């Protein structure tokens, strides 16, 4: 039976605050701070456990091999000789944000009746541009059953693609055909627009999507300039619901008209700028929430606990839930270590509509597997990483040993 599975990125042992992501306000604000990889990873595991307790299907992806010395070697340097920003890029644990792993089209949407996944190229940011090979290896392993899945390599440069963070789907139930929305950017003031329209078009063609069930909408330049580096910082969709900030799209009226024409059953829940400013939306990551369908019916928002700390945001949310709208429950979660680096609950997960029985079971989260993951984290993940630590050869050894222990514990030696 097709259901939505959330695959969370296990936060890696090299999680650090290097501030490498231009346009990500939280990342830039915390550059140079001391990170807590162990706490970060345990927070991520706790979020997965909470989702399972809600009755949701849950999977995970493993951290990538870091530091990426092969990437540095291709640039003519190594950990010792690399400039600090390049060394930090080689250590980056940003693959934890699985929403950027790939763009996913469920089987009911595709011409051949298979679930299609295209790994994101992430070419805009150097520290992320070398992720796709490791991510692709995991996608090919987790979704190896070619009767049900087709896994594609990246869209070629220079067409920037940052995966599901700029992709939404509307449907009447996850197991039915839906309308897929590709959100692209053109400009963002001082910050780059990371998602190119040509990437979205290429993915739609690869996935065999019907033209009348595929939309391409421009992200607001104002939103990008304010720090909404991905669409999922200002909008999220689930089944018939689109939860969005008033300033998410470049031409709001036209965008809504296109959405309603393609999917008349849509329920647009718009947060007005007069109630919640873009600045407050981005500070709280109100929209970087998991908008999920509960097994008992209705929609819930799994959102960062920071949303409770921004008065305008929490007041609006409480009023919304008290009304008669489709979103009936608020579930705050603690992912503060991820939030400080610019990623909320939605950044940490990739949504894949599939029959869990067709997925390699080693990537599916159960209570026992999460117990195993947690034990490895407690035993092997560093407690803290300061920026200067990245130059210490001992840290590289610790990080590699930690990942190797996790691979061994989960019997995923193919990823070694």
C-alpha cells in the first residue's frame, strides 16, 4: 500500500557552524559558534521517534563520508593545506537536510507507474556541490527495486537544483494522482536564487509527469532577499492543503489561480504579512514544518519549538487551530542544533510516497533500529566542535570512525 514515508537525515558527527550558506540567515548568524554534534543527532532521532508515535512511516539516510578528502584532492589540496573555508566545506554535514537530497514523484504521477527520484546537484553552494555522489549511492541502495523505483542522476550544471525543498505536491490522498509544483527563483537581492526553472522542467520530463498536472511557479524575490533560500521556508503542501506565507510567490494572484485551475480541491491557508512578517516567518521557521496527514484524519504541523518563542507566529497559529481550517494540531519539536545552522523539521526529511515493503528495510526506522542509531551516536559522536577543531587530524579520524561504526551497526557496508 502506498503511503508517505519521511526519510530523515541522521545528523552527522562533523556537524559544525561554519556559516557557509549565503542567504541562510541562521547559518550566517551562528558562524563560528561551537556546535554539539551528539546533541544534534539525538534531537534528530527524537524527532523520528515522535513521528513514529504519531503513526507515520519513517525512514532515514546516513551521514556522508566526511571530511571529503577526494573533493579536496581534486582541487589540489588536502585537509592540512586547505584554506579554512575549503576545509570547512569538506567537513560539512549538510547532507543531514534530506529535503535537498532529491526531487520525488510518486508512482501515480508518472507515465510508467514507478516512483521517480532525481538526486539534487546542489551546484550553487560549494560545500553542498560534492554531496550528490554519496546521496545517489544511498538512493540507489534504498530504492533498488526497479519494478517500483527509478533513480536518476543529477540535472547537469549550470541548472541549479536543490531538491524537494523547492517542490510541492497536491493530491486527494497520497496513493492517488497528484499535481506537482516546481518552485524556482530568478533573483533574490543580495542572495542567489538556488533553484533554476530548467532544472524543474528537466525533472518533470524525466519523471514522465503530465503537462496538465505540473506547475512551475516563481518564488518571490522579496522572500529570497529576506532569507527564504528555499521555498520550504515560506510554503509547504500536503494532500489538499497549501500552507503559505502571503509573500511566498512572485505573483501571488496568478500563482493561486494556476494552482486552483490545476487542482480545484486545494485549500489555501495563507498567513498574511500583516499578521506574521517575512522576518518572523524566517526566524521561527514556521513554514519549515512537516505538514502531515494523521492516521486518525486531519492535518498536523510538526514545527520547530522556536515557533513558540515568536509571539506573532504562535498567536496566529493558535488562532488558526481554534478555527475550522484543515490544520488541527500543532506539534513543536526540539531540533535547535539544526535550526542554528538553518534547517528546521522539514529540512531534515525527504518525503517518498511508496509501499514501505518495497524499500530496503535497512533504511526504515523502527524502535530497535533507532535504539541502535542512538547507541552509536552516544558512543562515537563528538560532544562539541569549535571552528579551530577542523584543522585537528584527530577530529577527522573521530568523524570517520563514528560513521564507520554506524554503517557497521546498521549492516550497510555497501556505503563504507
